[in-house]
C-alpha cells in the first residue's frame, strides 16, 4: 500500500501524490478525516479504499485515474463524503464501488472512461448519488445490483451505455432523476 491507516486516528492528506504502488494507493481502515486535492493513480488495486464503520471520511477534489481495479472502493458500513473529484480512465473495473452496507454521499464528481460502471453498488449498499457528471463510459454509468438501495438524483449522463438496475429483492427502492444524453438509455431489469 502507498498509505495504510489501520488504527483509531485522524488522517489528513492534502496536495499529495500517491502512485505506482503494488496494492491499494490509500487504505483507510480505522481512521477518519479528509483526503483533499490529492492525485492517486496507477496503483495495483484500488486508488482509495475506505473500510467499514467510518463516518467522517471526506474525499474532496481529488484526481484518480489508471488504478488497477476500482478507483475508489467503499466497503462495509463506511459513509464517506465523496465530492468534487475527477475520476477517470480506470484500467479494469469501475470508478466507485460501494459494497456491503456502504452509505457514501457521492456528489458533484466528474467520471469518465471506465470499462465497467462508473458507479457500481451491491450487497445492501445505499449511496446517495447526486449532481454528478458521468460520461464516455463502458458497460454502464450506474450499475445497481443485489439488494442495493441508492438514491440517484440530478446527475447528467452523456455517451455512456446504460443506467442499469438489477435487484434480487422486492424490498429495493430506487429514486432516479436526472438527464440522459447521447446514446445513453435507461434500462431496468431484475433477476
């Protein structure tokens, strides 16, 4: 890992460059605080990974690109604020992955150039996805599966394949408002 914080502490990262590490660029396991205006790129796995239970992590105005798996992975019950980031050109997977019971607020970001989804969620994740610009993507702009329960409002999607929703649970709810342009389409399907 480039930076790995696994103790109960406060982490502040500003104006940093974290790149070309074999594993995760920045791993936050039991810490809180801001990561602001950093460049995180070309790491072997995730650019930034935030693990379970963290409520006061702020990922603000960072640039992430070229990381091996997802650019950001939000896992467990983590609920960071992800705002004003430029997230682009992932190597293999998605821009932001929300798994487990993750509850991030994803707003005002610009995402493009991911081969898979720009935002991917599963396993009861319930992110708030608001005011993002999602463009020039691969498989889907936003992909919702398993029992994820997002709120999706006011996003602009341009030249991305689909907004996709696949839920196995009839309890899942989806609120989706926004603008689709170019060859975007809205498709919802279930298992």
